[in-house]
C-alpha cells in the first residue's frame, strides 16, 4: 500500500492505487483517482470521509541499513536488505519541523511542564513534562496520531498492532476516530486496565502467552493470514516521526541541559533526537540536550549495548511499558543517545518502586514506567553525568490509572 507523493496531497485507495489531489477531479490514464476542491476533512470532521488524502508533506523512506530510498508506504522493511526505514524529506526544513502528514486531532501534544523538587537531586533544576495527560493517558498518542493518519491516507479500513498496552490503547483510540477496525495483540499478562481501555474504544483484543517478541510474531502472522496491514509502531518510521513535536514544545518552554527518559522500543528517544536535530538546522536551538535513556535492570538491551556488553536474560519488571528485550530499532536508539552526548543506564526494581511511591505521595499518580527516570537521577548526579544547577527534564509518560498499584 503506497503513499505516492509527486504532489503535496496524496493517499491510496483500498486496492493500493495511488490517490492524488487534482484540480480537474478526473482520473488519469494510470488508473489514479483524483480529488478536487479543498483538502479533504479529517475523519473526525466527516462521518464518511472521502478516501483521498489528508494533507501530506513530500517525503519518502530511506533504509537505515543500506541507504536505499523508496516511496513512502505502510511497508515495514526494505525490499533490498530487510532493514528498517526512516522518514526522509527532499529538502531541509523551512520555518518549522517537518512532519509527513497532518495527524488526527484528538488533543495530543501541548502537555504541561512543571518545576519539581526531587529528594535525591535537590540541586538540579528539575522539570516534569506531563505526557500522561494525553487523550489516551500516555505519550504514545503522539506517534499513534501520525501512524493512523498514514494508514487512513493509504486507504486502510482495518489494521493489526502489537503492544504491551499503552500503544495498543492509543492506536485503538485513534483507529476509532478514523472509523478503522483495530486488531490489538497484547501479552496475556498485560495490565487489565490497559486491556479494558482497548476494548472500550472498540478494539478487538488478542491476548498472547509469552514475551513481547511472541506477541509481535503472532500479530504479524495474523495480519498476513487476514490480509490486513500490520502497522507495528515499533517498526514503522511514522510512529517515532510523530514524536518530533515534543522536541519543539520542550525547546519553546526553555531548552534543558539534559532529558532523562524511560526507554523500551525507543520511539520517544528517536523522535526527540530527530526533532532537536531539525530545530538545530533551522537555527532555533544552538545545541542539543543530552539524552539519558533509562531502562529497568531486568530488561536492558540498550544499556547493555551502550556498555558493549551482552544483554542478559530478561526477567519480569514492574515497568511493563519498557519490558522489551529485543527492540527492532536498537541501533538507531544507540545512535540517538551517543550523538546527543548522553548515556544509557539501568535502575533496579527496588529503585523503581521507591521512586514511584515518592512521586505518588507528592501528588502525581503515574505508572511505574514513568518512575524509571526519576529513580536514575541520584545515580546520574553521583556519576557526574548531571551537574549541580543543570536544567533537567523528565517526561512522565503514562498515567497510573493504566497500571495496578505497586505492592
């Protein structure tokens, strides 16, 4: 299913044919269907929107491994070498961040940032970005809005996704807004609150026994058998591309010296790095914040790769949102950390529980995954990675209402 963009406004029909906006509204000899008039409305604005396009910016895909370039589509891997894609644009940014298309508007983005005094790092100028106030309760809404918009523009009426819970809930919600059927595969032991959220917005739940890799394999197989697009937020470049506006929001509030964030599949990490890189190209920032990617000690492939160590056998963690032992974009995540001058580190289960309790008793009820970067602050200060009086931002990525209380 290809998103062909020789013009500025494109999409594809259910058969995978390209759709192109055109003033005369006539079909061409290639079988393309043209749409006339103004840009078509988002699904939220029309009960039965035309399968023509929502506004698209000229872009294509570039393979991260072999560098091959191809038309943008819902394909997840390079036909030449099997590598993953990144979104590429034909020219440098002009005026603002480049995004591949207009995202569905459910209220994502624009989350507040507050100053906060953390007991283990009182000399830091700590700020918290409250991403858990997003429509579905997690930062995943940023990526889901862009990915679902790409699928909708490509003519999809249904999709398959795998998730530990938050991404599945977010994609199901945005799929509902686009009037698309959502087949969501989750670990059987995913928090019941997240599973309930998926079904509440109309998603069809597929609980799978096993780890995240087993869930992804089951989703991929189902998509092939049913002939439904497998969106895979972990592999699609559209998802992390949708995270880029967070970098702009952070810069507009006041650029921090460092950002400390929880990392599983790395979409926020990658999106921030790409966003800050573009802002530097635009001359809107003079430097990039250092990015510190924090993982649970029990599941820490990025931290192991950063230290050039073999990753150990994963064991259960209360931070279920980042319990990913084989992230598909590990090399891209590692590059994002290193290019920013940051680092990857781990925290123990005891440290996560303590940080979660501390912030809850300060009035902010977040899921355990959100407590992971807070748990790392003291260690980062002790190791000299964060200096006294530095401005440090931590995104609180998911609501505590989506996870059972830690006992």
